[in-house]
C-alpha cells in the first residue's frame, strides 16, 4: 500500500478510494489503520477514502 500511495502522489492524485464489505472486519480495520475513512455506502459495500494531501 505504501508503494501505491507513493505512486498515486507522484501521478498527481489527491485521494484514493476503495470498496469493502463491512463484514470483512479485518480488511476494514487494516484500511482504517492506513488512514482510509468511510465516506459512503453502495448496496452491501462501504466506500472508503484516503486523502493523500492530508497524510
């Protein structure tokens, strides 16, 4: 993930997002630990966002 953050920053992105099943608690905990925050819900998945510029 660190490499992904570095590449995205180098490519000019200001944020990244992903979708995760909230029942997958291990993944949700990992993404939160990395700095992702829940920002939406789509059917059975959470959308989580990582703001590169604030991290």
